[in-house]
C-alpha cells in the first residue's frame, strides 16, 4: 500500500502554545510558520495549526467500544513500536487522556491499540496501531 501524505489545517487558540505542544511535547518537526500558523510534520503528513482567537472546542462524543469518543478528532495510525513510544512520552509528561491507552476490540476483527487526548486548544487527537495492519479496513 502506497500512501500519499495528507494535509490537515485546524484552529488553535495560541501559536506559541501550539508550538510547545506539537513541537515540544509531541516532538513533531516544525516546517514553515508565521505569526498566524505553523506547519508540522506529523509522521510524514502535513498538519497546520492556524490561529483562531474565537475558537470554541467541540464537546460531542460517540460511543465506541464502551468509550465516549470525541468528535471530531484526527491522528495517525502508527506502527505498534511508534505507538508505544508516543504513549510512553505522553504518560511521562502526565498528559490527561480523554481515553487512556488500551487495546480496542481485543480478540476481534480490527483489534487495535488506541489513545485519545486533547491539545491545549481542545482539538481531539487519536493515535492508534494495529498488530496486523491488514485489519485496517476489514469489516
């Protein structure tokens, strides 16, 4: 499977705060930037934080596997090793998870490691990994 990088632009309430969270805490490499936006390399994908001084975070959730999954959310499907590395980095930094890291659909089709957390602006992120990536789209 050959995957092209995606581009996602989303609002943040404060540019220096976003730089510290995405660049500092998450360790994402910064690309171009201005006083109004910052490009980050999120595992080969371009995500761009854009300043929105009127930002209000979403509070909507949907039930998935017994958990209230925040909607909207975004993230990346990582290798299991990269997922564990990120999980450990976030746990060490005492990030408050919306959904603690765990194995979803354990023993079922689509079994995956997942975790949800918010950036300082209230944007929900999910990072997941499959022990068997061929299960990504299996019904």
